[in-house]
C-alpha cells in the first residue's frame, strides 16, 4: 500500500526561515531590519505567532536574547542584516558564548553571486563570528535552509549550550523551496549525549564521604541544567559547604548555613579560606577560570582530591587537572550521586565550625561613616524588596561585584550578568530581554553609569514593549573598577576614568519616556524605591554614590587567594 | 627538525567548506604553530587531516579535546606515539650535469624516487618517504642546486584501526 505523500509545501526562503522558527516554538525575536534581511521582514507580519522586538542597536538584540534565554531557559533568537548589522552582534555573541547561553542568530547576507566580492554591506560574518559561536552556517541554497536552522537550534540548546549563527544570502530568502522541517539530523561529529560519562560517580561518592574538609564549588552549569534542588539536597545530605562562582550565584541560597557565597578573586573571605584549606574540592558546572583561581599555583594548596563535573569534556584539565572526571550535565551527575551520598566523618563538624569562625572573622562589610551614599546601602534595600524572588541583572564592574556579594536569597534565584566576557552595557538590554521572557517576575537592573550609557538607547524598547524594568544606577562619576585597579595595582595613576561629564540621568530618562528619581543621601533610598515600585512601567533611580567606594574583598592581581584584602573597618 | 615536541594529530572531519579554517583557528588560538597540515577527501562526505604541530604532549592533549569539540570534527587522535604509517611527498627541481647523471639516478632509486620530468639537464624528481627519510633525500639533492622544492607534509595513519574516537 502506498502512503499518501504529505502535500508539498512550496514557499520562499523567508517563509521557510519564519516557519522553521514557528516549528521550534519560538515566541519572540529581537531584531533589526536592513537591506539583506528585508525579504524576511516582508513576510514577518504573515507570521503573527512570532513577536518581534525592534531594538535600537544590534548589540542590544543579542543581549536581550541572552537575558531572555537565561531567564527562561529557552533559546534567544536574533535577526540582523548583513555587514554592520551582523558585526554589531559580535560582542553579544561572544558574551553568550563565554557564558554558554543558548541563542540562534539569523543574519542576512548579500546575494550568493556577490559573496566575497566586497558588495555593499558585505562582511565575512562566518569568519568574524567563528571564534565566538558554538557553530555557524552560511546558507547559499534554499534546500539547506530548514536543515541548517534545525541544526542551529539543536546545537544551541543541547550539550553545552551556546550561540549559533545562520547567515542567509538574500537571494536564498527570495528563492522558492519546499518547506520540509527535518526530524532527523545527521551530525556525525556532534553527539553530546554519548560523551556523558558517569562511571566515576561511585568513586566521587566515596571520596565525598571520607573527606574531612570538603568544599563544593558550583558555576553556571548548575543553573543552566536546573540542578539547584539536587545541589541543595546533596549539600544537606553530606553536610558539605557550597560556594558559587560569579555566574553560579543563585544556584545555592546564600542564606543557607552551608553557603560559602561567592568564590574567586573578589569572593567572600570565608569562602576563600575554605577553598584554600579544603582537602577535597568538587567543582560542578564551571570552567575554573583565572577569576576563580587567581594565581593558579597557589590555588587550593591543601586539596588532595579535585573532582570536576562538567558537561564539556574539553574543560577537564584545561586549567586544573582533576583526579576524578565526570563528563555530564550537572543535573544528571548530581541525580546519580544523590542516592550514594552519605554524611561524612565526625571531623566534618570541626570543619564547619572552622568555616563559621572564618565567616565571623571575615564578614562582608563596608564603610558607612564618610557622609556619602554607599552602594551597599542601596543594594541591601533593593534585595530586601526582591524578597528572594526578583530577577536581578547586573552590568560589569564594581556594580556587578557589589550586586553579587550582597545578593541574599533564601532560595535559588536568577542573577544574570556577563561573567565570562565582562561586557559593559550588557545589563539594560539583558534585563529587557529577561522581562520579555518572564513578565511575571520583577526585574531589577543594576548598572554603573559608564556601562549604562553604552546601550542606553534601548530605553526606547522598554517604552515600546511596555517592559516594567527598574534600573538601579550606581553612579559614582567614574569608571569605578578601573579607577580602583589604577589606585591599587597601577601606581595610583588615575588615567581617563573620570566620568563627570555625563547626561543628567533624570532628563535622559524623561527624554526616553521613563520615570525616574535621584538619590544622594541614605535616608532617601527607601522613598525612591517606593516610587519605583509604585510607578508602573520602566523607572530609573540615579543613586549618586560615594565616588571612592571600592569592591572588597579583593585579591591583588597576580597573587594567590590567601592574599585577599578586606574593606578597612571604620565602624 | 623532528624534536620530541612535535606531535601528529589525525582527524576525520566532515568535508564542508570552512572546516579547515575551524580546525586551524582552534589550534592557532592556543598559540601553537602548525608545522604541516594535509587534508584530502576519504569518501562518504568525510576528509582526513594530518596535522603536525610544534607543541608538548599536555598542550596537544588539550587542543585535541577542543578540536574534537568542533561540530564537524568526527574523530581526533594523537598518533605520535602509536605505530603509524607516515609518508611525505617531495617534488624537487635539480640540475644534474650529464657526467653525474648515472650516479644520481642510482642514488635516487635507492630512495625509491624517480624522475618525473626532464628538460635540458634540469630534472624534476619525486619521492614518497617516511618523514625521517626526507632529510636524507634532500641532502642527496642539495649538491645539485635544489632550485625548487615542494613538500606535501606528512599524511599518516595508525597501523591498526580504531574503534571510535573519544567523543
């Protein structure tokens, strides 16, 4: 018997792109039209299931898609045109790539007949994005379009997630082809599921059970795989304290007695003491990069056992050679480990008591007595209003580390920031993307004035899309982190860090149609937050903070974690 | 030329445009110098690459893992320490005077080489040899001018087959 062939579906390449996105369940696209993607934009109104957010600069589109992806766990989707449009995505792609964020960017390219001939608005987008994407495709034949988009989503969302770019020639968008979205994919070089190796889990459980001074460190992988509950259960079952990387913040409740909070060269004193004295370190879903280890030779000198759990085989031994490797998604690894986990030896109590003593000896602290508004006062109030619920998106610099260190959640939460790439200007668009994806959640955006003006044009998107995002601007009239580094590590030469000539942020807010407030005194913090929370729609608070406020603890550049410096006491 | 820092990687890749650039870029990123790279289709939409790099074992182990991570790379093996068959093709132009020709040709054939073109005393010769014999072959040629030289770089294969790659 001959089965009836399904009716062939002839359509243009542009419709194939859009129909493929529908098949992938895409709900929103962050994009910008231009010459080489106009065929797609011409057909976009015929696909009403696809909401399009018009950005004001393509970098904003990439960061919005990034924030959307981190807030929802779904891949963020970006459109841009050829040449400058696509090149403007590069920083955003690199940001997502460094932090393993699933994203699919679809860029227009010039006609196949002129590719490589320096046509108008042509650039080698495949070459330019090759090192900052998980993979990329140039599509020059309409029949390759649907398979490439299918592969792009598969690659972006499986294994270690990351951004994938599909560069589609304009004539391919205009050509007609048969839309046949493939179920099966042939990718002989990509088999992430086969890479998983849980064979060492029994060994891991044994080592955890006998360790006297164990520490678990966790990174973004725990959040990406949704392993927060397993992590909490493991910590409680074994009594092992947990520290997080900057990107791992939110994976473990900081209000938990086993929390070491943040590790790394700006981590908490008690966490660094614990890492430096641990006899066993289990690292889960993290790259163990230089910001985590500081001077590598001096990192965790007393550790006899390093266990590394990561989905990416190439992370094993890249920076720290582990004794035990578990190549697996954090959730799968922790699920396999849980039934085998047991409380450790009695000496574990002494270890926890010791950590308690370090916590009292090295608490987070800050100056309050110099008459200036302190960023920590602002953030403590913000976090009180977050009620362990809100999504917090931070930019890069002092604001980021302050927001990370003063994060205090009773349960897992979402702290979104550009940890790997350290991209200034990330926060506002990422916060807007997060709000698009999670309209049910309050979204707070913490930024310095330096980073904020790098992408401030996206404020229009908040108005146009009715996105209720609250910006906490920590305005210290300088590039604070750079200024701090110059003061402490570069001979005290303050070179080009002064940002006193900046827009009046209340007028800027008004120009974009936002509401705003300005706070220069600690006693006005509460009223400004009240106004922000009371006012529907986007709101900016210009907190004019102590221009000399610094980030502490900090490990001097080139030194080991033992050398962390703390805020001098003045209270 | 061969030092114990030189490692040989054998790759099977999908035969797509740009895959060479991806592999080369991944190695370049780690600051490792590629000494030679050969690539050729092996059927079934796949190509084999033999990459000789100037780097230590640990560095190459890491690079091999990162290369293996590339989507279009199907297999990667560091075959430096394995029993391998490795051959390099050398094509060279030499000027051999009439009186020296007989001696030259007999030494050429002792290397398994042959003359592929001859014009007015200028000979184009070729040899396919294991990389450690190439230097000996070149020293035979040098007295005759060696006015042009082209080397393929080694292509290599393990003597016994692999089950599958570690990916």
